[in-house]
């Protein structure tokens, strides 16, 4: 996916086996991936989404500094999911273009719900 300035937006996701939950591993691992994204491959921003009822995932994203941007329809789940963005040193939230979430990228009919 791409932002309005033409920079690629990489997506962050995480999935741990249950026996590893609750030890802070998702935040720790994600921080390493975020540092790699911004410092090594020069990403401007990262996106992420979560199931609306997944409080743990929401908490992880908020702890990492992601900011909610919009809800986007995710056809695989048949529902809107909240979408977030984390901007690196070279990116701004203003550059985030419409329809850049993974639902849209996968041709799954992703649509922003905030009129943008
Ligand atoms: C979501 C997931 C990655 C979280 O990983 P984790 O290593 O257990 O998360 P952490 O231990 O870093 O906990 C993150 C925060 O969420 C909180 N949290 C954990 N479960 C929670 C719950 N059910 N409700 C609310 N908060 C919760 C923790 O207390 C912690 O906050 P704190 O540090 O302020 O106490 C993990 O549960 C997972 O892999 N789940 C299955 C796959 C999945 O849902 N992936 C995300 C797809 S959107």
C-alpha cells in the first residue's frame, strides 16, 4: 500500500502462540520490527489493524504509539476493523491516503468509513 505522497506503507501484524501471551513479547518484538522498518529499510510509516473485539491487540498498538485513523471494511471478516498508523521520522499523518488499508490492497473491497 502507498500513502498520498507515493511512499510505501508497510503493514505490521503479530500472532503469538497462546503459551507466549501476556509476557510483553508482542510489544518487544514489534519495537524491533519498527526500528528495523524506519532505520534500515527507510519506511515512512507503518499501518496496522485489529479485530474490534481484540483488546490485547488494540493495547499493543497503542503502547507502540500507533494512532487510530479510520475503520475499514475487511471482506474476509465481513466487518469494519479499526485501522492505525505509526509515522516514522520521515512521514506525516497528513500524507495518509484513502483506501490504503490491507483490505483495499488485497482487493477485498476495503472502504474507509470516515468519508475520505
Ligand atoms: C495480540 C497478541 C499478539 C498480544 O501479545 P502479548 O505478547 O500477549 O501482548 P503483551 O503481553 O505485550 O500485552 C500487551 C498489553 O495488552 C494487555 N492485554 C493482554 N490481554 C488483554 C485483554 N484480553 N484485554 C485487555 N488488555 C489485554 C496486557 O495487559 C498488556 O498491557 P500492559 O503492558 O499495560 O499490562 C497475542 O495475544 C496474540 O498473538 N493473539 C492471537 C493473534 C492475534 O490476535 N493477533 C493480532 C491480530 S489483529
